[in-house]
C-alpha cells in the first residue's frame, strides 16, 4: 500500500518568513495530493490540493509543488502569520473506487511573533 | 464549519465496553470515511462507505464495525474496548462522483478515552 513520509516534524519560523514542508510518497499510482491544517481540538481542514497532471498550484500565500518523477510534493507558505501556527498534514490518494487518504505524520508549525 | 457533524464530542468509557460514534455527512455527500488519529499511529484510514455500501477497508480491527444508513448518516461501533483504542475518531465525507478524486471534508471528531 501507499506510504507517505513527511518532514520536518516540527518547524519554527519568524513571522513574515516562509515555511516549507516536504512529503514523499511510494505508490506511483497516487494522483491526488491534499494538504490539511489541523488546529488544536479541531478536525483537519483542507487548505490546498494538487492533482498529478499539474506541477504547481497557488492560492494566495500558499503553494504546492509536485514532482511526479521523484514522487515528492511540498507545501510552501509565504509571509507567515501567527494564525498559521498549527499541525499540517500531507496526504496521497488515487482515484480508484476506494479513495482513502494516506497521511503523512504531520508537521507542527509555530510562527513566532 | 465543514458541514460534517459528529457526536458525541467526548466519550469516556471502561475497558471491555462497547460504544457507538455517529457521523452525519455534508448535505448531498454519498461517501463517508472513518479515520483514527492516535499519537503513535497518526491519522489512519479505517473504512469507507458509499451510498450505504462498504467501499474500502483499511487498518480496522475486527472488534470495530461500521454501517451507513439510508439517510446516509454513518455509525462506527467499537467493542471490547482496550486502553489502546483511546484516540480521536474522525469522519469525513465527499460527494462520491465516479472517476474523480474529491475533497474529503472532515468533522470535528470524537475523542474517546478508555480507562
């Protein structure tokens, strides 16, 4: 089955700096890669996703890049703000009949004011 | 608010007991997924239902079972509970269109503590 590795496990940045979180996946059949943000006491919330026919996607301060050959994808957050502090999870899936997400282990992002 | 509701928010019970967690998907969503989040195992897929039928199984224990009812709400039943079953249990839903990978919207979760 699919295996997703995520690094780093913790990341501290100064407010206004950029943050980068990286994930690798094992199953070349995976074609959908969402990123979720989880705040304390809440469920994961989708912040951005990318499909395998696209190399990069941006949404304001957030961007995701995908390298299918290397089987890795990254989340980039620019101009970080204290409210960006949370745990971020990457995930991988494929559009077969079963579309369960395989999650990375999570990154605790702390934005220092 | 994702539109996915889960009850109860918290559940405290004893080893050996049985509990039922409930999930109502977003209006119009046909697919329901259950995930378990624990400190040592992270977020793990348990089981998926689509329009009342089981679609996929993950690392779900035999002591656990689920179903999706005609009104599309789903229940996850956990029996013979052990201390290690203490975790957050999330339900997610998606529309369920064939041939398309869709966003899964997560509920707020049920925190289960087994004493």
